[in-house]
């Protein structure tokens, strides 16, 4: 979501900058309200997008490194702690044996 907002914000800022010469060329004058609205919305989207991207990365590092069963911290690249990893493997094997019968 943060990346999408950042892209929209960038697009709005570019649109605000392009609006100035385009309006002068087509209409003969530009409306400062339109420019300020486009630029303000672009800056707001960029700011919110940046905050969401930073918060999302921070939450991902906190949440993803804990065992889903007990909540203990696990090593990088692991999903379960050692105890629950073996339990999960055994449960999976039992389920697969039950399907074969």
C-alpha cells in the first residue's frame, strides 16, 4: 500500500509541474489553486506512503521472526522453533499417512 501511495504521490507532483506550462499553452494562464492542490496531494501521498513503507518493514521484521505456535523468537529464515518444527513435521507425516489409507 505504501508503494502504491508513493507512486500516486510522484505522479501527482509530476502532473502539477506539467500543468503549469500546459495550462499556459492551452488556456493562456494557469490557476494557482489547481497547482497547489495537485502538488499538496502529491506531497501528502508521498509522505503517507513513506511512513507506511517504513512501518511495514519494521512490523515485518518483528512479526516474522517468531514461532506461530509459541511466539518464541526463531533464527533468520526459520518459521518454527526447534521444538515445534519437529512436531509440525510429525503432524504432516501423520496426515499424509491418513490420506493414503
